[in-house]
C-alpha cells in the first residue's frame, strides 16, 4: 500500500453500469406505474370526456367542441363563477401576500419569542380547511349570534348578514382564505429573509434608514425570487378555491353558490355540474377552461414580476 486512493477507471464504470440500470428501473417502476394510473390516465381521460356528452348512466357520446361553445356563449352561470373567481384571486393574492410579507419581516426583527410566533402562525396551515371554514361559519353566523357581529354591535356598528347578503359572501370567503393561508406564505418569506446578509441591514441603519425604508429597499428586492414563487403559487391555489366557498355557502338554502350565486366559484360550479347533475363531460370542459386560465395568469405573473 502506497497511501494513494485509486479512482475507478472508465472501464470499471462501464462494467458496473451494466448491472445497476435494470435494478434502478425495477425500483422506480412502482412509482411510475402509480403515477401513470392516478395522474396521466385521468388527465387524458378527462380531456377526452370534455369533448363528449357523458352522464355516467350512458356511454360517452362525442360532441366535439359543443361543451366549450356552450360554456363560453350560452352559460351565464359559468361567467358568474368566472367573475367571482377572478375577483377572489384579485382580492386574496395581493392582500394575503402583502400581509404575510410584512408580518414575516416584522417577525424577523424580534429578539425573543420568535419561534413561538412561528409555530402559532403556522397552525392554520396544518389544520383542515373544512374545520377552519366551519369555525368561521359560526363566527359569521346571523345578525345577533355570530361573534364578529357581536363585536360590531359593541363598537356601535350595524351587524352584517355575511352569508346571506350577496355583497358580503365573497368578502367573507376571502377573509377565511387570507387567514388560513397566512402561515404558508410567511414560512417562505421568513426563510428568504433569513438568507439576506445582515450587513445590508446594518449599512442601511448607518445611512439612517428606518424599518420601512429597510423593508422596501432591502428586504423586498432581495426577496424577488421568493416573491415570484409565492405569488404564482397563490394564484394557482386561489383559482382552485372550493372548500371555503362550499362550506360557507352550503346550508343557506340557496345552492352551492349561495344567494344569487354570489359565492359561486369555478370549482364549485364544476362540482355542481359533475357530482350533482352528473354532467361529467361538461364538468371536464370547465376543468380545462380553468386550467387554461390558470396557465395564462401564471405566465403573465411571471413576466410582470421578472420585468420589474
């Protein structure tokens, strides 16, 4: 032994490469098979169904673009759901992301109790959205019995019929979603802020910058990659809102969308058409139109955020 490490030659690597490849394929085969069965096959099956008339009881009948044409030209409820969903996205994404960013930045300024607050704000993220929505439904309840209206009355304000008033149903859903998603966004922002060099903040302090100046001129620019990711994910998740809308509007006696369909979202309408009226082909067409909207908005968001 001469104390030198002998590296494997190319010939040795070639001989070894012929033995591990079949074993590797064998190990990844179960995951690939499950992915194909539960992801790939349903994607292509739903795409096919979107061009058919299918009600579960009868075989699918090819109708071409009829479902898409009907949705876009002769279905006012689809457009109502589309407007509600877009309004929801435009409300939840900027407000939710902004609050999460400011709170994460403020939390990083704490010297004591930081970890406790991080645990507290993350609790809603690991809690079932259904359970959260049920609790908020009780908080929003009635003109006299809901806790929120109780505080409004104590402040001398008029109570609000949150879940039965057309102009307040969608804001109520937004409030629940912003509160429930706050911790999820704050985790990413907190992780991003912790990677910013402290020397940048120290230099800003030396120049006389206050907290807001440091936040706006140091934190936000340095968090651009994280901000892009959070905004894109928030848009995608917001477009798929269902649980909150269904729980808050359910039980009002006005159907899935609540009073005058004021809380009807695209996924709620898809659920209604597919699993209440069993129009699977029509519901599949809604799903692919929604996918197109999400894909387009995601591209626009990426382009806008990267150009700044």
